[in-house]
């Protein structure tokens, strides 16, 4: 598994791994984003992340956005059902509706920009190049990985 091998280079430091949901662990369905109960889990990616979550130096987070505030509860339900190893306290699900419909990429970038640094290595896995580009623009210390890191 590539991600597990990649993480070995950080075995002696604390790692905070932020994982996107849509397109990374949940199948992205165009024009159907609000129906989270119908999203197909990407089991291979979920299993690989669960293995990494058991590494003693890794703390895992979900970093996701939803168009409507009601989507927050739906995403929590989905995670409880398909990926419960993501602890509730480590699920950052941001409502665009509650943030003047700011783009997801900017919401994620700003969240990480304001995230308290504690000498941990911060790694983000996302499938959207725009998200990765904007995160990097505001956070030059963050390591960015495309979702393909989960593919063998």
C-alpha cells in the first residue's frame, strides 16, 4: 500500500492527516451531492486509511465541506456507518451555506491556515486539484497528496 509506505518516512514525528470525503472515501455523484445516504463507500480507500489510522504517530481528521448545513448530519451518519474510525471530534465538516457560499477550496485553505500548529507534520489528501492548489497558497507548510495515493 503506497500511503502506508509513504507514511513510514514520518514514523518519528506526529502526523495530522486531513482526508477529504467526496471522491476520496465516498463516491462523488455529480448533481446529487445532497443525497449522502446514497453515496457509495470506496471500500479500498477506507480500508487503507483505517490501517494508517492505527499508526501510533498518526491522528486522522476528515476535512470536508457541504453546500447546505443539513449535509453536516448526513456526512456524520455516513462516517458512522462506513468509516467510524474517524473520531467525531476529528470531523471538520464546513457548511458553505453558513459561510456566505464561499468556495470549498477557500474554506478548507482558511481552516488549515488557522489550525494551531504544534510541530506536527500536516498532510492533506484530496481529489480536487483546485482544493490542493488553494490549500497550498495559504499553507506552504502542508504536504498535499492527491487521492491516487490510496491506489496501489
